[in-house]
């Protein structure tokens, strides 16, 4: 459920400002504002508009995972792959 409240901008120095009511808790002390240039809509969110930014930054720092780093081998004796019921049904259908 979305709550929509009406707020009125005011001047704070040379900037526009709005008050966020105390009933809306801001946990991490940061909010993100996005402005749609086509419609002029302004959205204020507590979630980052770029959720993968930290991941991409880390990827730039350490580079991609090499083929040697992937553990693609699986020991079926330790943990065999489970057989899916749908595959058993398919096998029974074609017998």
C-alpha cells in the first residue's frame, strides 16, 4: 500500500526544500531523489536507484572471475544430483 502525502516546497537559502514528516522513518540517514526529465516527476526513495553499483565497482577493482576460479566440477558420490519428478514422468510417457 502506498501513502501519498502533499508537501509544499519552501526556500532554504538558495535551495528548494520539503519536509518529510516524522512519521516516515529514515533508517540510514540518506534518501535518493530521482527526477524524470520527460514528465518532471520527482521520486524520493530510501533505496538506492542503482542497487548493483557496489557490485560493478568491485568487479572493476578485481576484474572478472577466471575459468580457474569457477568450481564447475561436481562430485556426484558426495551429493548426487536430485532427479526431478517431471523427468521421471517424461521417461515413463515414452516407454
